[in-house]
C-alpha cells in the first residue's frame, strides 16, 4: 500500500471504529499506537480522548508482558526501541500496572490477521495473550476488537489452546462480529 492508501484506509478505519457502540459507551479503552504498516490509530486515540474517554496504552516490559499508561496526546508518547525489535510508541507518563487493563470497557488489539471464527493471529510475542488471560482471571469482559485491513480477515489462522476469539474486527470496509450474536 502507498502512503496515501495507508492514510485513507486509516481514516476509514477510525471512522468505522468510532461508530461501534462498544466504543461510543466506553469510559476506558485500552488501545495501542500503530507502528509500521499497521492501520493507523492516532486519529482514533485522539477522538476517543476528545470524547472524554480514558485511553490506556501499553508499555512493553522485559518479559513481554504489558504495563499500561494513560494517553495524553501525541506529545505524551516516547519512541522506545526494545532490543532489536521495531520502535514502539509508549506513554511517557505514570505507569498504572499490568492490571490496569482490567478496568477497560473495550480493548483494541493489534494483529496480523483474524479468521472467520474471530481467532486473532498476533506477532508471536505473547503480550496480548497475557492481557487476555489477565482479563479472564479478573472476570473482566471488555469488548475485544481488532483493527485490520480488509485482506487481513482470512479463512483460518493457527490456534493454540490458550487463544481466545475476539468479538469484532474493524476494517476500512466494515465491521464483522463474532460469537453467539453473529
């Protein structure tokens, strides 16, 4: 995709995501700052924050678990390189602890693909698998939403016993829901 394609797709994706009832009624959303060619999230984060939503962003810990900090605008982000991996944008302010995610009404998850069952393929580090396990242990039931490009919704992704399906995937062309209500 060209840079213009990425910008256009990101704007469409943000618009569709903001129409989700799960985000419209959320008081707290755990999200992430997109990197590389991932669908852009900054416009979405800024709009949520402007609506008065408390936006939490992940901070990668040395063991690949995630701590959380509050998003206070693009200027509040620090560019961090973790080992030989790509740079991540993380909140520079106070750390709220790994359990802060359990207060979220919705969790926006990054992914490489989602299949027709709602199974998400991540980057393989296990960070978000830990988040989903933490939510389950806490009895928290936030809406789990993945932001992807249309071509990243596929027939099947590999699945391991600890994997959990997401509730919805948002792409520039629409929203697909998974679970009993679909």
